[in-house]
């Protein structure tokens, strides 16, 4: 059914840098073009896929056994359809904390 809706072109660019001491940031930009069409609802018309670009940002902090991050996916709040007629998520945020318990044995 979706055999002709293949990913025709995709480019990913990423960069990471230190902000201050234990704080770092990373950026990712993704440009994508899919071949084929999908059925747009409710108009019920065959629509070609449009290319799209999304930019993601993540900042991380680490200190000994504790790590934290904050991430923004799709900073530009781009609406796009990647496969089928399913609209992909707009901008979303996530954050997390992790820590290690115990010591690592390097033997």
C-alpha cells in the first residue's frame, strides 16, 4: 500500500558545544522529502508529500553521578505529515534526571 511512499531525500545536521563547565547543548536540524502521495481527510484528495525541516535542541548538565537534560523537539512548531495521512506532533518538551548508584568496577 505504501510501497511508493519511500523517503526520497533526507539530510541531518547536528552540532554540540559546551555552554559553561558541566552544561552542554546540542542542535539537530532535519530536512526530509518523501516520494508519493497520501489521502487528505476530510477532503478525500490525493496529496503529494511536502518537504519539511525541523530543528531540535537539547541541553544537558552533569556532575559526578547526577545528570539532567531539557529538550525541545520541533522548535519551529512545524506541522508535517511524514507517512500516510498521520499528522506528526508539533513542538514538545521533555526533561529528565538520572543518577548512578554504586561504584563502577573497571576490572
